[in-house]
């Protein structure tokens, strides 16, 4: 954004047009980041509104001499992380695997579609760590400082994510084997007669 | 390294955040364990296939967000005005209270004065410290 510093100063002075410029510049980036983590439109919309509400409410906390995106991204991640923390994981990995398998059979998903479906069903905080590594290029240390948790906690999330993904693939494989080996019971002639 | 330990480290290894002895031990385990190697490959391909979805803010979300911002602005303006008005309201209250108090005092004073006037017959001797008998004598003269 051109003259970002001036726009941020104007925003802090209370100029509404400056806020519209900031909103227009960053809205899609913010929405994409949130959506890719939560993978649910309604939840992404709720968090998105919370982010811009916080930006507007705490405009005095912005440092116009620094790039705005890292500040905004931090607000975004904090809002997303606390939203996801409030949500309790209620579905077991076995159940998730069954749901994924049903979709796989019904919709004939490609490998990529299957990956993204599994990702969508993973526990949210595990998904968040994977997304931050992959798309924001975050190291374990970066994630730990952005989310305010220890590096050990980030490692543990990654390790659980890995185990869960493998477990889901194994269950899918088992179901596929069962399907391949399934033979309908032959009806004996006597039974019919 | 045991399989259970290696499984904990798959995604950390894929993110290239492992180093030193731990990395060496992990890689040695992979050379010996075909099952762990297979699982690592599976996870590696999983991570490569994660797709970033490019999504745009729907217009109705723009509208909803702006509504929230405007409400916040209105609330904060109202809050600022009431904050400014607090001392004024307090001072006004104080003045009204004093005036009311003074008005009441005046009324009370008038009432007492009129009572005194009406009852001079009883009050005056009392004030002058004259006994009731003396008063009666005086009156009967």
C-alpha cells in the first residue's frame, strides 16, 4: 500500500476514509488466511469481523512506522486461535476417518481433494500449525511466539497431527481392503426353492 | 530410535526443523524401518498436496463488518460525550442540591418564625425564665 504510514496516521486521527483504504487493501488477505485455517465459511466470517473490529477499536496501538501486515496478521492469528480454542473437538479420529471414507467413495475424490478433506476434518489447532508452516513459512519458533505457546506445545501439535493423518489413512485403507475382499453370500438353490 | 519415537517426529523432520544427533538417529532409523519410511513418505506427500484456497470477501461480509465498525464508532462517540458531560452533570446536581436545601431551610425558618409569633404567649416567659405561677399571677392582675 502506497504511503502506508500516512494512511495509518490518518486512521489514528479518526479519518474514516483511511480506514476504508486499509480495509480494502487487506480484507482478502485476512479472509484467506482465516479461511485456510478454519476451512468453514461461517466461522471465517465471524473471526474476520472480530479482527477488523479490534483493529478499529485499538487503532492507537498501531505503530505507523512499522509495516502493517505483520501487526494485522498477529491480530488475525490470535483471534483465530482463541476462536478455535473455544471450540471443543467432539468427534473422534475414527469417526472423522469414517466420514472422509464415505466422501471418498461417494464423490470419487482425487488425491489432492482427499488431502484437503482430511485437513479440513483435523482438530483445528493441529490444522492451524500445518497451515502456518506451509503458507506463511513460519518456523516452530515463529508459531510459538505468534500464538503465545511454547515450542514444545507446537511440536506436540505437529506430532499429534502426523499421527492422526496416518491413522485416518490406515482406516481408509482398511475399509478399502474390506470392500475389495467382500463377496456377497452365495444363495444356495435349496434356500430359494 | 524406536518406531514410537520416530512417529512423533515425522512432521518436524518434514518441516526441516530437526538437527544434530536427533536428525542422525532419525535418519538411521528410517534406513532400517520400511514401515516408518512409508509413513514418512505418506505424510510428506500429504503436506505437498495441501492446497491454499484463494477466497475473496463476499459483499455481504463487507456490509456486516462496516455495520459493526459504525456501531462501534457511534458507541464510542456517545461514550466520549457522556464522559465529557459527567463533571457538568455533577456540578449541576450539586448546585440544584444546594439551592433546594436553601429553599427548604428558608421554608423551615419561616415556619418556625410563624410558630413563635403564634405562640409568644407560651414561649416568651419560658425564654425569660419566668415560672408558670408568676405568669398566671401576672395575667390575672
